[in-house]
């Protein structure tokens, strides 16, 4: 079964770090985020919104979301980077 949705829901995580501490190396400083759901826009507008709302030296992660038949929410990363993810 195939379906299309022309009203996407985007989830944006805006990441930032606390002010630097001279006693802690930058790679050991944690990240925190705010999350937002955007509707009524396309992917280009969602990316522009994320970039316009970043904290200085912050990062963003953008997902497109949909509900599966059972009601579970699925979020697929489509732009940005999760700075807490350690790639192996």
C-alpha cells in the first residue's frame, strides 16, 4: 500500500552547549536541546527556520515524522547533525 501526505510534520532539535569552562576540554562538554514541531511548511522552509533559530555555534537536526498504522511515531532524519551521536 502506498500513500502520500502533502502536509508533512517536521521535528527540529536545536542543539547548543553551555558556556565554556576553562577546566573542561570542549569535547567533554555536553549538549542540550530544544525540540519543535513545524507544520504548514516544506523542507526548505523547515531548514531555513532551523538555521535562523540556532544559538551561536549551535547545530540542528531535522526529521520528517509520520504515524505508522499502529500509531507509533516514526521520525526520519533528513538534515543536520546530532552532535551527541558517536559514529563508529
